[in-house]
């Protein structure tokens, strides 16, 4: 199975407190996006397309391997994935969409997603159980109800799809007025069931400065994996 990885890297670094796009923020001396690309390739992805902000296209090209395709993303995640998907080869069987903000995703997670697709799933996401008590609050901030935890899962990336399935789902999706939180939501809106595989706590998303510091603590183990 020939797979292409799409890395969404067009987000800003505002919540991270950075003055450059989040994907270019260094982790262990390397931009987050480089770690994300490495994870995809180590897990079995053949080609990689990275969607980046237009003003920083040259900066991304300078730090990424020469065989990584860099395309200009959009104002939203959905628009960026659309752009990368349009640029990806039509000859691939599968598409894995990954967040640059999940730089330390173990290759095993990527491999599990690919294996599920090879086994016949049309859409696959890595997930983790919800361990905290989860509640619903009303408009006044008062707890209104408890949410049972057993069926709940936290969704990670990379999210994998049969290429034709993802392309058709995006073609059916509403225009820019509707923003989806992830690509699995686009596929589910098209009526396609989404399967799950085990995620990994090391695939945590870097959103704020504390997340980056926690990722730095993982680096010695990551370098030796």
C-alpha cells in the first residue's frame, strides 16, 4: 500500500507565545514540523506534503528535506488539508493527515493506522481513553450532569483514510463557512464509519508553552528509540 502523509503546519504560534508559525518552533534544536515528518516516514509513509503559511513558505522549504512537497495552506485547518490533498499524487492508496503540533508521535502509531487501512478500513483514527471525570456545565458554570467515561475517547493524529474516500468526503463537505475540527469529522459527515486504533500519550499536542516544556523532557528517550 502506497501512502502519502499530509502535515497541517499553517497554524500560528500565538498560544505558544512564539513569534513564528508553531510548526517552526524548535524542539531539541529542530522545528516541530521536522519531527512530525520523521514520525510519518519512520511509521511507513512513502511521500509527505506539508501545508504551510504563504509568507513562510521559503522558511519551511529551507528546513524540510528536499523530497518533501511544500504547499501553501489556507486560513483554516480544513482549507490547508484541501490544498495538500489536491497536491498529493493520485497514485497513492492511502492518506494520513498529521498535525505538526504532535511532533513526538511514535512510529508505532503510524504503523497501526496503516495496518488498519491495509486490512480494509476506509477511515482510522488513533485514540486514548478519557481518564478524568467529565461533566456538562450550564451557562452559569454550574455542573449539570456527569458524562460516562467508558465510551469516551481522545482523538489524536495521524488520521488515516482510503484516498478516494477522503477526496469524495471533502468534495461533499460544505464550503468555507463550515469548519471541521478534524478530517475524521469530514468523513463522518459523508456517512463513512471511522474505526479506531490505540494512540499513545507521547503523541500529545503542543498548544501552549507548558506543552513544549513537557515535550523537551521526552527527548532523551525519543532520540534513542
